[in-house]
C-alpha cells in the first residue's frame, strides 16, 4: 500500500508505471485508476490557480488508513494514493488513486472507495484564485 | 494541563492563529481549548475538530499534551 503527498507536480502515468514495475508479473489481472485534474473554472468563475493546504501528519495518517481499509475490504495486490499540496495550476493533476487486483470488479470498487473516502474525510483545503480574488472552496457558492 | 492548538485554512485566517499553546484546567473539552486559544471568538457553525489527528467532537474530553486542531469542511480530491 502506498500513500504519497507531493509538494510539486507529478506525472500520474509515471507513478502507475513505477508501482507496476515493482509488482510480480502475472499476479494481477486488473488495475483501475482515477486521476483528478485541476479545472480552470468552478461554480461559474474562471480559476487561475489554487493553493491546497493540508494538515501534514493527520493527512498522511489518513491516506494510510484509507489504503489499509481498502486492502481489508477487497482482495488487492496493491493500492496507491498520490495527492498534491501547495500551489497548483489548471491542467495539473491533483490526485491519483489506483488499485491492483486479480479481477476488475475489486479494482474498480477499491479505486472508487479510495477517491470517495479521501474526498469526504481527508484534511485538505482548497483556496482558489479567481477573477475577483481569492476564496476558500468550502465557502464558494454552490459548494 | 498544557495543550497544543492548531488552526487550518479559513479558521487560521479568521482567528489569526496557526498554532499556539494553552494551559487548561483539568477536566476540559475541545470547546474549552477553542475558547482559551482564541479568546472566546465565535466559532463558525461548520467547524470540524481533531484530537491527536483523529476526528473528534467539541464536547470530547482532552488530556495533558494533546494536540487539538480546528478546521473547516475538507475539500480534497476533485469533483
């Protein structure tokens, strides 16, 4: 199980390839992955950049816990979370979740679990810079 | 007892605090830690809290040496 916090841009496909290279050949028949990328719009406004704050120790602990939970719920070969923090520009990946298993159903379910649990509970906070200034996403209308 | 109190995101901006140390009577709750650290500022209704990096409730008891954190609703991942 691998959960990583990254303070700079990352390439999700390289992250996946790195994990794949470390897995024994023939052990998994499926890998499901999800990549979340920063948009240049949100709730009707242009977004120029975003600052992603986190609670370093709690966030790392939480991502580790989500991976452990997924591994307990499904029969996984491996699972992966990579999440950005700091300054992010539109088009850059924010988050990657992935799960490897013998069959596709478990990989799909586990991958979705990782991103949904992360989004619901992991301590991250987004601050967007729009045409009219900065705003916290949890305060944005429609959020 | 001595407590470390942390604030994140909009709550850090609102209170003017990122991290502080307070001395509290024993027993005390998470809400007491907020009042001591902020000088009894008004707490936003959607505030979340944690004790030693585990989600908690405002009426949970705290112990000497605990790290208490206050933060707004989380917005990680993406839509």
